C-alpha cells in the first residue's frame, strides 16, 4: 500500500471540535511537522475532512 505524508499548514484554532479531533487522530502535534501514514480508506477519509488545514504528499 502507498504512503502519504501529512503536514498541518493552518491552525486548528476556531475550528469545530470534530476537526480538532481529526487532526489529533491523524497524529499531528504541531504546525509544519509531517507525519507518515499508510493510505488506507480510513486515513484518506480523515484527510478529506480537514483538507483546508493540511498538505498531503504521496510517497
């Protein structure tokens, strides 16, 4: 399975609790700190919910 690198580029301040929880569930701790995940349907669905806050690269 392919990998995706997710980097948060916008703040989660003034976002809904659901979006903040999604960022935490993706394992993102700080801005501009990339995390790597397998490209499973669950991860891709979470990315879709916060696309306005993150940058995604495929590996």
